[in-house]
C-alpha cells in the first residue's frame, strides 16, 4: 500500500504544504508563486550565483529557473546588471519592488510554517531535520 511507503508520505506532505502555502499567498492578494519567491530569496541572499547554482538551491532544472528569472525580470522584481569586469556576464539583483514582495510574503511564510508544524516540539523538528539531512546525504553521490 502506498501509504506505507515513507517517501510517498514525504512527497504527499510536501505537495500538500506547497498547495496550502500558495493558497495563503494567493488569498493575501500577492502575485507570486512559491517557486518565484524561492528564486527571489536565493538571489537576495546570494547575488553572485549562476542560473545552474540557483536551480540547485531551489531544486529546479535550468530551463525552469531561466523561465522564472525571465518572468521576475519582466515584472521588475529582478534586474540583470552587466558586470563591469566581464561584459558578457550579468549579475541578478532584487529590485525595490522585489524586496517589497518578499517583505509582504514573509509573515505569510512564517504563519504557514507555524501552522504546518503545529503539535511538533522543538525536539521533534530538530530530529526531523537531522533525519531528512541523513536521507539527503545517503542519496548524495560520494566522490
């Protein structure tokens, strides 16, 4: 039975959380998807990453990241600035409007997390984090 498979339950929980989180962002009238928000956050925190590195951080393929970046740029949430020392490359920066969107979504994200983790103690969440990290490392190719 699928419900007895740990990874099925994990995927089910993640998908339900994403639906729940997106619905709350939509309900607040903020026009951004979870994936777009993630890309904006990654770029805000690390504005020197390549598209491939951004994709690695948000678990998306390069084509999806390119599409998200294009949409965010068209909406003036991101801007690509030419690097002075290498005219062939650009550096992505979150605009003031992008920062406004991030600021508006932040309390919703905190509330979503609080609701999703309701009934779990700090020890529960710490243990879950450790277990998930162990699974991740078990599945990561070793050099």
